[in-house]
C-alpha cells in the first residue's frame, strides 16, 4: 500500500543492510572511527536559503552536508536539542524506516547513540503523544530524523511548524499521563 503522504517515505541515508564492511565504500561504523572534517552547524548551512551573498559579489556558498552525521544541531553538544515532534510522530517515522528493505534496527540504534534495544522496545510499545517522552530513544531518534531532514534539504511539515509555534522551547521530555483540572465552584 503506498504511503498517504510524501513525507511518510523516508529514504535510507546510510546502508544498514550490510553485515560485512565493504572496502570500496565507507560504512556507518568506519565513519565514527575516522576523524571527520569540520562538522557543519545548522546555522552555517542555512536550511535551503542562500548563504547571504551580496548582489555585487560572487561568493560560493559552502556545500550543504550530504551525510546526516556531518550536521550538528544547535544545543546538541549539551544534549538539549528542542524537540518539535511528539512521540507518536517519531514512532510513525521509525515504523516507516523499519519497512525499508534490509533495514537492521540494531545497527540503527547503535548509529543514533548506542540505544539499548529494551529501551527502544519500551518506547515503541508506549502510546499517546507523550507516551515514552522520557525514554532516550525519543530524543535520539528525533535528532536523527531532524538531521536526515536537513541533509536531504526537506522542508518542515505544517504539523512541525504548528508545534514550533505552540512549544517555543520544544516539547516536554516527560510523560504526562494525567491532567488536573481545577474548577472554581464554591
């Protein structure tokens, strides 16, 4: 069955299918071992806009990173990247990624931050927009999907822009099971 939305299809950015490293290509594990060139920050990339070159001068814009590992999000060094997708949206993206042919979940969990499989399973079994928000899988997967979105040059979805407007500093990273309602009855 074809996906309902164009954004529901996520193209694999890394080869998670190979069991043995191929000498011709650099696989995901060797990318971590080799020192990377200067990592591009999101503020340096400019998310699809021009690099601010003035009219009279012909400046060459720095090439946008093509690998998600080359992107460093604002606040990532401190582990404080603001999250603008709820848990249900992140789970939906993970399920779409799992349907890719040859996708290996254990390799992907290692790639995004050495996430424990038990933690991943608990996150995937949770439900609701905040179900599993305190789980490390939620943060690591969101950061991965945001880096992939930037690396592929995709625009933000309307839901994402709505979440940014509603939650200026990002969505809370704790599960909210109950909501208290106070009435003004006398």
